[in-house]
C-alpha cells in the first residue's frame, strides 16, 4: 500500500497537486478497497476490507473469527519487517 500511495503522489506532483496521506499517513490503512495491507490469517479467521468502522477514514480491516475449539489458536498478523523473499 505504501508503494501505491508513493506512485499516486508522484503522479499528483507531476500535475502540481498536493500529495494524499490516507488516515494522516498511518503505516496501516485500508482505504483502497480490497487491501488487507499484507495481513494474513490462519485457519478459522477471515480477513476482509470493509466499508465503515473507521474513525479517520472510510474503510477498515474486518477480522472475523469462526467457531472456536479448544485446539484452534486463531492468529492474524502482518510482518513487522520486510521478509527476505520480498527483497528483490
């Protein structure tokens, strides 16, 4: 998402328009429909970009947990650092 905003702002600069900073430049935002910002979920959890539930924007990340069992440990997370395989 950060790359998308940088690309958009490059185009805006070429048109002499002010840059955009979704949710005040927050590291994670979900303003682009469909974006989950690299968050991943394990079994029993569904992630979805949804409209609403945001104090600073129009969209947010919904984390839906299905039926829990004693053995299910639901997890939703994103990488804190850039994974080695993403460096290129």
